[in-house]
C-alpha cells in the first residue's frame, strides 16, 4: 500500500467472488472501501447493515482507495 495515502477508515477487500456484482463492477482485491453512497464505513457490519436496506437491482456508489488514488465504483446489487 502507498504510504502517501492517509486512510482513516474503511474495509479492506480480501477476496472477491468472480461471478458476483462487486467483481462485475470493477472492485478488486486489495481495495479499501471507505464509503458506500454517503455513509462512511468503519467496519464490515456498517456495510452489511446498509446493503440490507437495499433491494436487488439497486445501484450504490462505493468510494474506494486503490493504491495511491481514490475512485468511485457503481455497483448494481444482486440477490441477498
């Protein structure tokens, strides 16, 4: 990880299901998800709780730290 990136919060992506919505949207192993829509993420249960308020087919925006830059990834949610 680039030491110039000051990461205060987020969820480290360890593994991606190759046929899942995250992989299809471009999320990669090693990414750090810092936000979903406008919600700042501190732990995995923050992400899960937010996703459970959504329906299959809804789209969310992930703010992701990737190497030394921040990117936004749109993800169309699959089945729960």
